[in-house]
């Protein structure tokens, strides 16, 4: 299967903003100016021509069209049509960064949680379901699964490996970067590598991915940015992006953990509809772990 990734077209304004933000880092400076114009006034896109957008971005109409194509559209007119068709020009309301109201008059935790729920839905909207299905198929067939991540992405990778092991899968998540590279190089085409990277550009993670690709190991990338070095290397790319810069790091971490959990559940159901919970092979381990001191008396 090809490692080239094509993001599905978003159908809500939040998903549209997240889609643009996810692609931003891998665009040229002039293309980034086009995206900045689009993000600054989504309301105006429905009434603006490619030339009008180009003038605001201090570039050419051709660059606007090229940018739209890099965002997954046939051209600017297709992007504009989706804005009109799906009503993305409607206001999206407050975000965590919009704290103009008096804190004393609002429930901060309600605001934090409601915002997170809304933006996690956006992250879900940016996830390509076909890429997810392909990843489930690869993981289900894999003899061994290695999860890797550095820094803040290390913990989601370790948690995922534990969950897969609980379902009887041979899964590991080495934390040392050299172990990640050595382990990746020893995988085979019958195994799988899952690389978690918020930026999609972590040096250590990319080195491990490149080591795995030498042996044609299927690589699943999990990130918040669609146009990154990881996207170029991964066979399947699972992107979850937030529409706002203020919440992007937090939402990214939560979304990555959720998609890893989703992969685990989906794989556990492949051919085994009742396969939730620890595998039978691990039942004795759990029994000993949960045993109370009185049980030994």
C-alpha cells in the first residue's frame, strides 16, 4: 500500500480550521499567508474570489489555487463551494483562548470541559476513517507491534502497548531512543510500527521510522499535522488537529490517546466480537496482582 496520504474534506467550520492548521507547517511561506487569510475570515471565503484572497495574501491567484490543492481540494473554487455547501461560515463561538468574560461569573471547569468536547469532535472530524481502517487491518495481522514516541508522546505510546498486551498481542513500547531505533530495525514486514508524534517532526521518532522502513515494516503515524516528515514516511497517517492554537497541544495529546484506544478496541474485535478485556493467557497475572494479603494467609 502507498504511504502517500490524502486527507478527507472537512464538513464543519471547526474541522475546516483544524484541517488548515494541520497542513500549515509544511506549506511554503506564501502558501502559509494564504492559509492565514483563510483562517482570519472564514465568513468572507464564500464571497471572495481567488484573486481577492491572493491580494490579501500578497501573492498570485495561482498560489491560492495551488494552496487549495495541497489542502486536498481540486482548486480554490472547490474549497469555496464546500464553505457554502456545509455552512462553514457560521460563527463557532468561544474557545479556551476567548476569556473576555468575568471569570467570577462563569464555571471555569464547565467551560474547559465543554470546549474540550467541542474541539475533540473537531479532531475526530479531521481523522481519515479509511486510513484508520487500514491501520486496524495492519495491526490485526501483525505478529509484533512496536509503539514509539518521544517526550510527551512517550506516555500514550506506552499506554497503547499495555492495552494491546492486555488483549494478548505481542506489543512493546521502548522508551530509550536507541532501543527504539534498534528495535525498529529488527522488525520485519510481518510486524508493525506505530509512531506517535504531536509535531510529526521529532528527530528520534523519525530515525526509528526510517530504520523500520529499511525492512519494509508497515508504519502507522499518529500526529496533529498532515504535512510533516512523518506524513511522508508513514504508510497510514492518522491526523487529529485542533482549530485553535491555544488548545492544540492539549487536544492533540488527548486525541492521540483516544485514537490509540480506538485502534486497540477495533483490533480486539477483529474476528473476536467478545474479545474485550484481558486475554485468557494473562488471567493468572491479573489474579496474582489483584490478590489481597489476606488471600495468602
